[in-house]
């Protein structure tokens, strides 16, 4: 039977001392690769790409076994099939790599119990790398920084002209500390579009990036051990949407007593380029933790590896106020400012 793991540093309750008194009516969650960031040949030799095999080899590998050291020099595309890593969370990728590297000695339960340690080792590896190495093979998609600047200026907590305030964050399979470093290295965090958070209660400290904490649901929050079930690629991401929504609600709830603004979260919009993004948002419609009356939307962007038709086929029937999918035209995405903001209902 498939098991879900909530890692010990998963965070659902947050103090918001850095935020002005504000509540949110709309939450926009962004996928990273193919949505905000483009990947080119060489990404697998960047810091994040190399951290997977390093972590598996360090935590699970036999240090006296030369074959382990040889394997650690290989990259993800050399070790796994595309469907085993593309659109997957870091936890699933780690377990699939562990099975590949350890072969017959692979023990699913033992490896799952070490995912926390492997994610820590991934972060330690990436945190020792400079911005250039972290950004190797990846870059913000054209126009993305400008759109995020616009969101920060006019729609999120810094914007004065938008009555129903928008919260923005990431929903990504990345380890949280690694996601922060990537956003920092690529200049995305510098747009100030992501809703900032204070130090969470009982949460994990990611040394070196505590000053750039922001809203999101991450691969280090929870993961499943279902490495042979392809549906987990999107169901795990659906759990991350649920986590991000709960965090956003916690921020709003803390401010209700002193705020005269709108206090109900009306809509969550997930933005992504892959089938896993569409299906994750769709799965959240029936998630047991979804607040009653919360409308779920997805904005599919064909700026990654998938076509408009592939994304549209997965959306299913629109149900106003419940499930409101939008797929942008071929090549259109977050960087197409007016098209994107209109798809989110902001203009």
C-alpha cells in the first residue's frame, strides 16, 4: 500500500510579522520549470541536478563500493527515464534514483525513512554552490521578471490599487531551501512578487536563506513512497497546493481581528506547463482539506514541453465557481503580461 510522508519540518502555521495587516482573496501558485524558468541542455549538471545523485550516494551508498562512486558521476537523464523525473517531486526522484543505484539491495521502506536526510544533503550540496552554478542550464523565461514586477507593484501586498489582495507563492516539487536559492540566483525573488513569511513555528531552518522565506508548498513538505504509481507525480503536487492554501489562510486568519479588508480566500490559481500541474489542480477540487466555496483554477502555459492541445484535453469540463481552467495559446505564458493577468482575472 502506498504511504504518504509528512516530513518533520513541514509547516502549516506561520507568524507574519513581516507583513502589513492584510488578507487575501486570491492565491496564485507557480510551478517553476517550464513555467517561470526555461531549461536548456546542461541543467542536469547544475547544482540542483547534481544534488540528487550526490544525496543518494552519500546517505544510502556503500562508501566501500566503487560502483557507487562511479554511479555518482552520472546524471539524472542517464540514470532515469524521462517520465521518472519530469514533473516529479524531489522525493519521488530521490527514491527512483535510489532504486536504480542500489539495485537488488534497494529497500523501499528503508530508503523512504532516509528521504529527510537525503533532502538535507541536497540542500547542503546546493548551498555550497554560487549563483552561476545554481543557474547553469536554467534562466527566467522571457517577460517573466516583468510580469512578476507588475504583480508586486500593483496586485500583491505592496500594491495599493487592488482592493482584493493577491498572495503569490510557489508550488513545486523542489526542496524548499533549494527553491529559495534558485529563485535568488535567477533574480526572481528580487521581484518581490512572492508573499514573504516570518520564521514559522516549529519549522525547519534553511541556513543561509532564512532572509528570503516566502509562501509556497514544496517537495520537502510531504511526499509519497509510491514510485511505481505515475499518478503520484500529480497527486503529490496536489498535496503541495493544499499545504500552500492552508499557509495562506493562516496568514489571513492572523490579520482578521485588525483588518477591515476582505478576509475570505475566494480562489486559488495554480500556474503550470505540465500535465501534472493541470491534474494536480484538478485533484485539489475534491481534496478533503479544501475550504468550502473555494474556487480552484489552473492557468496552463504552453511554454514547456507540452502543447496547448495536450493541456486542454486534461482540463475537463468547466464548472463555474468550482473548477475554472484556462489554457493560454501556444508559446504564451507568464511572460505575456496582459494575457496572463487577464487569465488570472486581474484585469
